[in-house]
C-alpha cells in the first residue's frame, strides 16, 4: 500500500513538473508581432545592448528589444516583423538577456519617421576648448572614440579651460528636420580644470 502511494505521489509530481515546464515554455517561448522604430537606440553604456525600439502588437509605447537574428535595420524605415522569442538561460549568463530573437517574416517596411521615440540619456565627455563653430561648438567624445565636433547642448554652460563629463538627453526631431537630433543637459558627473589633450588641430 505504501509502495502504491509512493508511486502515485511520484507520478503526480512528474506530471505537475511537466505541466509547469509547458506553462513556462508557453510564457517565455513564443511567436510575436512587433513594430521596429525607424531610429535605432544608441549604446548607453550598459553591457546589455538592446539596439531597437519596439512595440508588440497592442502596445502604445516603445520599449528596448535585443538584436533580432536575420533582421537588418535601415534608418528611416519602420518595420513590422513576425519574430520568435526564445528563453535561452535562467540568469546564469551575466549581463545577457534571458531571451534571444529570430526573424520569421517581414510583414511590412515603410519609409516614415516613427512617432514618440523616447528621449535617451547618454554619457559624454566635453573638452576644455571649443571649436569656434557656432553650429558644432564643442569637442566631444563618447566612450573611447576620438574627439569630434558636437552640436549645441541646451541648458549646458561651458567654461573654457574646464573638461566635463555630462549626462545629456538625445531627442529625435525627424529625418528631414534641420537637426535630426537635439540635445539637452541633464547633469554633470565631473568638472575639472584641465587643458584637454589630443584635440584636432
């Protein structure tokens, strides 16, 4: 009798476990229809780089989504895709999304500016000397890039002889706008009095 009860308990547990796995698979592994915005995200310093703005069918706000295998983004085109989302780990892979995505079908590709693309914060370094060009007044660099001219940053006050590390906001204005992006000051993370080296002559 005890043996029969043990086997009954074992079989019930296994069936419940299989059911839980099925539910888990259905919840995580699924086919999705998503709209991909005409502008990509920028790398914002995170180890996780989700390069696209996406909206799943029925959503009204853009969210970040990881790279989609087999999909090539083209600036200025909004795409509707049928994709497959698969869970490939349970958090044991550090700094990696638990999901990966694969393109199944491109349902539409339309040349247009996606609306209401979120503003995005980025970290930037501003040199101690300005360029002298009113349209591109700053020498700036992102990450390990070289110093390059950079447009006006609304709300930022630059003092010659000071090098800055800033957090700024990038705002999409439209592909045909005089300035495709505008930039706004958010905060200063570092301000030091120094003569920046390595600037273009």
